[in-house]
């Protein structure tokens, strides 16, 4: 029972730590979605200039 309560409390704390970042600018969280969903969102006209593209930089 104590383990269950600890898990619930930890999940709530994690949720409270993540939510402000999502509510501030939800478009920044787009990189955590699967590629097909990102492509669909990037294709929408209202998000054309707001999504920052991350490019991989190779050292060699």
C-alpha cells in the first residue's frame, strides 16, 4: 500500500513538473511525437513558421 501511494505521489509530482512547459509553448513538445504526426502538424498552414526544425549535426 505504501508503494502504491509513493508511485501516485511521484507521478503527480512529475506531471506538475512537466505541465508548465507544455502550457507555455505546446509546439516545442512536437519533437517527442512520432514522425508521421510531426509531418501532419508541420503541413498545417497555421504552424508553418512556428515549428523550429532540429537538424542533426555530425562531427565527422
